């Protein structure tokens, strides 16, 4: 088995900038492969009207205080911005960071932040995913230096658009988040370099099988797409101790435990328990793990996940 790769997403809600930045620097110095944050305008856990920082300006700031981690949104809300602006922003971050940017994108789902900010949300998830497919195709061309013009019936209005400068990376990777079987996974098959999914082993297996079918249909080698699992680990010597940390974090984020108790993306337990879950994911082809960390950011979990759990998984 190959070694697993680890990345960290820092929740952008319920934190100060200083704590947010310090945690990002710690992720970089501990040797993680990638660093991510959300793309939301309101908090998505608990009370939506609590402090939260914007995504792209966060990545730009992090680019100047980190040295090695890849940087991306997990994932960007396609509805928020014109795809040309997204490609330009990610290219700028690639230059700021010395070639470490990832373009993370998804269809968007949080209606409240759209309504309150006056951003068009679309009439249905299907409509938003149609926009996403057109957007990602256009951005892939822009990042590759190809002129882009929108189709006559497209939602965008590009007219022989070329962008300069090109990214520093010869092929700046695109990460797509989401597992919708009819539209999202088809867009993943067509354009993504990385795919982020969440859920049980059974769900991950099913979604992966659907992705393989879409890849076959569009003539893509499915092994070209890096599978990543989103999770929320909290690691302590005992499960009870880990749960106490979890409960304190949720209280800090104004989130009732009743809202998260059945969320199987929270991996709360001992190093052995976390490693067992990761090994099961790796055995079905998911070898990259992206951990979401809530504020206040848990230094012990950060240190033990890469220093203690990862070696256990790599050796198994």
C-alpha cells in the first residue's frame, strides 16, 4: 500500500484572525500536504450569524505565511463569482504561493447566505449543477491558456477570453466537491483532478462506482482522479475524552449536539479507532484524507493525526 496523504481544513467560523492564521502556520510546519478553508458568507454550523472569514482573501493571506502546503477552498461556491474571476483569483494565489494553489469548486447549497446577500441561487440543485458544469469546463480552458467563448445557450457570456499571466503550475489542479450521481459526478469525470466525498464506507463505494461509470462514458481514465475523504477527527487517549473535546467545540460554535450527533463525518475517538476507519477507506481507493477542524483549533489532534495515526495507517 502507498502512504496516505493528509490535508486540513480550518473552519472559518467562530474564530479570530490571529488564531486562524496561527493554526494555518502550524498545519504547514507539521508537514501536512494541503490546507483548506470553506467558501461561505454565513456560518454553516449552529447560528449562521456568527463571525466567519471570506475564502479567497484567506487563501491569499495564508499564501504569504506558509511555505509548502497546497492551498484551496473546500470547496468554492460556483454561484458566488463569475468563473473568469475565479480563474484569475486562483492564478493570483498560485503566484503568491509559488505554485501551490488548487481550484476547489462545487455547486453551492446554502440558500440563506445567497438570499441575504442578494446572490442568485437558481431554481433547483439541478440548475446550479448545470451552471457548475459549464463553469468548470470554462475555467479548465482558462487555466490552460485556451481562449473561451460561451455557447449561445450558456449562462455565462465569455467572448474569446484569454487570461494572463498563466498559473505557475503547468496544470493547476481542480478539486470538485460533491457526490450527486447524475450531474456532479459526471462533471468530476470530465474535468476534476481531485474529488472530495464524505460518508460511510458503503456510500463511498457506491459513489466511486458511479464515478467510474461516468469516466467510462466520457472516455476518461478514472485513476487520473485523486479520491479524497472529508472527515472531522478528534483524537484523544479515550473516546470519552475525545467526546468532551467535541462537545466543547460545538458549544463554542453555537451548535447543539443534537444537530451533529448522527453526523458520521465526525471521527471522535482514539488513535486506533481513527486509524481503523482510515484503513477501511484506503482499502477501497481513498488514500487522501482532508480533516475539518473546528475552532478553537485542536493542537493535540493536529499533532497526533500526522505524528501518530498516519504511521499506523501507512504500516497496516
